[in-house]
C-alpha cells in the first residue's frame, strides 16, 4: 500500500473514532473495522486469485479502501450500504486516494441485494452491517459465495451475543467450516467445506 494511502486511512480511522465517541446515536456512528481487522482483510484479498469482492456495510469507505487497495489493478469491489449519505462520504474518500474506479458503491438494503445475486458470484464477502439480520442472510450468503470463496464477518468477539444466532446457524451447516480469529474485533472466517 502506498504511504499516502496508509496515512489517509490512519487519519480517517482516527477522526471516525473521535466522531463516534461524541455521537450517541449508534446509527450515526462510522463504526469502522479495527486496523488489525482491516490488515487481515488486506492480506486475505491480496493473497487470493483476483475475483469479485462484496462488502456489506460501506460506512465512510474505510474498509472499502483497504479492500480496493488489496484487490489491485483491475480489481472489482462492490460495497453496499442502505445509507445514501454514508455512501456519498465513501465515494469522496475513495476518490481522495485514487481508488474510486475499483469500487462500485450500491445504496440498497443488504438483504434485498443478496437475494438478487446469482449463485457463486462472490469470491470474498466482508459482512459488517446490521448484525441482527445476519442469520436471515445466511441462505443467500452461502448461495452467492463462490466454491472456493471466503466470508469474513467482523465483530464476532466484540459483539458475540449479537452474532450468536448467526454463528449457531453457520455451525449447524455441515457444508461449511468456520474459524473465529481473535484479530481486531474478532473476524469469523467461513468457507465451503471441501
Ligand atoms: C459497522 S458500519 C460499516 C463499517 C465499514 N465496513 C468500515 O469498516 O469502514 C455498518 C454499516 O452498515 C450499514 N447498514 C446497516 N444495516 C444495513 C442494511 N440492512 N443494509 C445495508 N447497509 C446496512 C450502516 O448504514 C453502516 O454504514
């Protein structure tokens, strides 16, 4: 990653955290992934053959910039958020670091978006939105994941109770395997069982 991009990301995270501390309304917070979680995503994406990447939960584009950088030239990232204002902030931040052409920002409800996706469409899915909806997303998440794809779910340690139902659904699915990494806020990795 270019030093200027990293500097921009560090400042975006710092200002986002400062904003969140002063913002009591949870929905108005940026809630960016932790730096270590973002580094894990970067490593996972840059170490895989190029393929379409889906992010559920754009916020101001912090994690989207990490994903886009890792995707490299010609990489394809789609990031979905149901908040038009946040998506516009992400567009501005992606443009600032010259990565706007690698990310297609979609303003939509994540559940509706997932329902519309073809089978096996996505090589990596980063799930970082409304945790109470994840269990309901599961049938579509596993359907739209490519055969050798990977799902990364943030906040599985920091908000363990909120993802408990989702984790139970995943654990009960014998066609996938998963591991909870203690990185950042706890990133759960899920892949089809081979
Ligand atoms: C934790 S933030 C995402 C942080 C971002 N991934 C990052 O690390 O920079 C969660 C985002 O999910 C969005 N969101 C919540 N519920 C959603 C839904 N049902 N469909 C789409 N986006 C949703 C919120 O608007 C918010 O911007």
